[in-house]
């Protein structure tokens, strides 16, 4: 019985990532898939990339792409953070390691498909940039289009808000379903949440475990104050990027 961990939106938060990896090991997972945004916002992009290079599969997120090219549609705070991140990638410990990290990101695929299961960062329609928010269940046109493109299951991140979208236009938050969802034949889109910057009002890291036809949402506490202080100590990272971690926003 294979237990697969699916993580997303690490955002340079090494403390959160290390704690999540410890939980993944404790849960007996044998594979790790990452849905992108390894970097951006957080204080330790290089270390997080080095860990992501050991995963079984990783796809690219919009912040990963922005670290290579120009950020598009970013807020001033996010743009400042990604420009700082780019400097770290280009001027890290050794030229060889810098090249290896940049080469890793540059060669990440936009999607991953396994039969009727799709893995993306944003959405099945726009794998890198499209947000699918919980309130989109009231946008019938958008949701019908997305579900028409889903074969059976689409795992995604990007919003940092975990939960399950169903084809009957509902959004089920993990706490509402006992942190467990059984997959049937109906189409679903599953947001796996964020390791490094949750935005659902819960500061704990979030990821999912896929075991046969059951999804388990995991919330993991980490030493958030360590990450916050690291952000405070970097002038190019706005203090608000640390403050939001404590509130899960």
C-alpha cells in the first residue's frame, strides 16, 4: 500500500519544510510530490530547493518561474521578495551549486499526469497562474469550465487554502470533513494547502497524504517564531511576510 505525500507552496520556509518532512516520514510515506512554489516570500530559498531536488516529482509554481524571469502581477512586497530570492539563487555558496539550483527550477514541468489524475500548481486550465478560491463555487461558468477539463482528480495549490472542490459546486474544508476525503468516480479538485505560508486562518503547515482512494489532510506545527525572526533579519524582506505566518493569512 503506497502512501504518497503531496506538498505545495513551501515558499522558502525551511523550518516548516523540515517539520513537515519529519511528519511525512512518521506517516510512512514512500513518495513525495511537490506542486510548486518552492521559493518566494521566505528566508531560505536555497536550502528549500536543495531538499526539493530529492523529491520524487516537482512541478513549477509562479514564484519559481518569477525567480528565473520577471515577476508578473506580483504585489510590491512579493516582487521585492522574489528579486531578493533571485539574488540568493545567483550568489549562493558556490557557482556549481547556484547553477544546479537554477537548472533544477528551469527544467521543472508545468504539469504532471498519471492516468486520470492531474497535478498542477494553479489550475487545470492555467497550471501556473490561475487561482481557484473557495468562493469560486459561486462562479458557475468558471467552475464548469475547470471541471470539464478535469478527467477525474486534479491536485493543486497556489491559493494556500486547503480543501476539496466537488462538481456539485461545493468546497469542503479539511476540518469540515474530519481531515479525510474518500475519492469515488466523481470529479474533484483538491487543494493540498501550503507548507510554508497557510492562508486559511490556521498557521500550521498543511499537506495531504494520498493512500489508495483516500486523501488525508495533515496539519503540522512548527517553530514559526524562528522563521519570523529570520525574515525580520533580512532588510529586503518586508516584516509583514513574517507577521502573516503567525496568523495564517
